[in-house]
């Protein structure tokens, strides 16, 4: 949530998950980081591979007004990334920001800590530790036999060296499945 009450969308790829913790890498000057620090809640929305163009449609927008100096020549301020992305808000179960209806998987999360990197990148970004309260998954993406995501049905959008990809065919299964 931005201070004006609008709901900002921050396209991002630098994330990893362990248990219910999802760690997000956010550029220090992003509006998303300011919002996470102030509001303490978010929804992590996972687009399907074929939705990459919707993400790209908001890639040069920022919710920060005016845009950070190093982005001023490439980015435009807006407090509505929903319309250009073709996204629709869907109320969340337990956090203030809504989910993106078009995404099939959502994690409602609260911020547990914002950490400074210790290296020379210290000023560039922050490590945002979130704790997932609620997971929503579209029913057809869940394998009822194991109660987990069916990886034959779900191909998340992957951002690889600034190009968009989906997943390929499964190469193997872990014994822990
Ligand atoms: C596919 C994609 C992935 C991105 N991943 C990240 C990321 O992991 N961390 C980050 O700080 N910015 C990332 N960005 C850039 C931010 O989305 C960009 O800085 C944007 O302006 C942030 O919006 P905000 O200022 O409204 O928060 C990514 C952009 C795209 C299009």
C-alpha cells in the first residue's frame, strides 16, 4: 500500500522461499521497499509464464513520485499500475493489500525484518524477510494426491538475465515429493 492509499505493484524476481519465509531483494529507492517498511504487509503474486507481457507492460513504471534520480530517464511515475497491466484487485483474506486476480497463486505475507547487505552493495538494496500467513492456489493447479502444486499444470514466469521464460518438461522427481 502506498501512502496515498493506492495499491502499488512491484514486479520482482529476486526471491527465495524456505518454509513460510519468503525473502525478497528490493532496490533501496523503490516505492515497494518504502511501502513494505511502512505498511509491513504484502501479497506475493505469481504470474503464469504466458502472462509475461502483463509484467513487462508495467516494467518502466514506478510508484515513487518523482522517480528516483537514476531512473528518471527511463521510468514514469504512476499510482495505478493495475490499468496498464490489465490487472484486477481481489480482496485478500488477512492483509490490507488486495491480490492480483489474474495470478493463480498468491502468498499473503507480513514483513518480519528488513536487513542491510554487508558488502559494497549496502546502499543499493535491502533484504526483506516476509512470513507467509495465507497461500491461495487455483484449484486446478493443486495435485489432490499430495496437496501441493501440480508442476505439470503450473509453469511460472521465470525472469532469466532480463528475458522471460516458462518452465520446460520435468527432468526428474525428488524422493522427498
Ligand atoms: C521482471 C522484473 C523483475 C524485477 N526484479 C526486481 C527485483 O527482484 N528487485 C528489485 O528491486 N527490482 C526488480 N525489478 C525492477 C522493479 O520492478 C522496478 O525498480 C520498479 O520501478 C519498482 O517499482 P516501484 O518503484 O513502484 O516499487 C524487476 C523488474 C521486472 C520487470
